[in-house]
């Protein structure tokens, strides 16, 4: 029987850091994972508040057969920081509310929410603990080039829109290094055990 309080842990890392690999290990340990990007893509096509802001900013024809024209929307939003911010002010709260409802029904001692922009959107303030997945920038660039076929310039543009690793590390509770040198599984097992111990102790205090 799990405690009534579900502890929420954020997991983040800059592009190409290895977050997905770490999340799969946590899933193998029966920890539920909420993938923010995947859920946001689904909610963009189903949530009326999100759909309304996209239509208002990008035009009523931005949806075709119920699906957002993501390429057209990106062309509009990523060339106008104010418009992008306006959309994000609607999308992020909707995703956060959806995560809270999802977390409340998970039969686990804690849940993870994976998000690449956890700090950038202020989401770090809503978690009990934060895990940061770190990797050297040259390695991260190589991974994304191989995985997605992006150019180095395109990847660096994405990197420049994210906070640097040092700032995120200073605000995180746990660091997992995914540099193809240090073994990942022992690091994840250690963090998993530490989180279970922390939350068990906190829950006993409630009792």
C-alpha cells in the first residue's frame, strides 16, 4: 500500500543529454514517467484552450483535420519571441494540470516528469526533487546529429535557447552523468534508492 501523497520528481537535461535512456531505466524500476513533450503534442490537438491561442495567433487555418500544422506554427512562433511566450503561457499550465491529474492516480511511491525545459518554464518550482542528466556539449551535439540528422548549427541554435548546464546543476538535487564513460545504471539505482529513502522518511513524519 503506497502513501496517499505522491511525490513528484522532475527529470531534465539539455538536448542530447541522455534523458530518455535514464527514464527507461527508471521505468524498468516500475517508476511511472510523464513525458512532457509527447503529452504536450497530444494536448495541442485536443485541448480547447491551447487550440484557441494557436488559432488566434497563427490563424484559424493552422489546424487541418484536427491536427496542428507544426511546421507553419514553428515558422511563425520561433521568429517572434513575444508570440512564442504568449503561446507558452497557455501550453505550460495546461500540461502542468494534466500532469498533476495523472500523478494523483499512479500506484507508486513517486513519479517522474521528463521535460527538456523544466527550468526555462519555471516548472522546477512544482517538484519535490529535481534530477539533472548531464553530458559534455560535443557529445550531445554528436548524439543529436546521429539521432535526428540535424546540422550542427541547428543544434547549437537549440542549445542557445536553453539554460547552460552549470546553472541547472546548481539548482538540481541529483546529477546523473551520461558521458559514455561512467556507467549509467549504477547511478540511476543509487538515485532511485535515495529517493525512496527520502520519501519514506517524509511520509513517516506525516504519520
